[in-house]
C-alpha cells in the first residue's frame, strides 16, 4: 500500500475537519497513541528485563498503526499528504547526513 493510498483510507474513518477542536483531538490523539507504544516498551523493561523476544509484535503493530492513523489524519487536516511528509523527512535526513549532522539535537541542524 502506498502512503497516499493509506491516507485516503484512513480519512474514511476520521471525523470531519469542521468538528469542534478537531486539530487538538488529532494532535492529542497522536501523543496518546505514541504513549501507548512507549508503554509497551516500558513494560518490557519492567516485566521482561528488556527481552526483545518477549515483545508482542502483533500488539506493537496495532499500536503503530494507531500512530500512523493519527499522523495521516493530522497531516491531511493541514493539507499535507503522507507522500509529501515522507519526502520532506527523507530530504531533511539526507541533508543532515551530507553535512555530518545526523547526531545532536535541534530541528535546524
């Protein structure tokens, strides 16, 4: 499945852009779903001594899918396609690599 194809499919299950506070609903939903992904790893550390083999990859895939849905719908809210977002990200990372700036912190490296 292509990114823009996924985005179109995800938007079929999204609320209307005109819903009250939809921008915040999507943004906070993304943070919440990313937190669920993080919680899986926190529990892996706490309960399984960081044993990667004990990670339920099926559950992880479902949570990552929820993160992807929120990314797709939030991007669309602002008129961005996932292809545009992905292409811009790859170019940003390639630029950082060319300049030897992959490590470190800050948005404008």
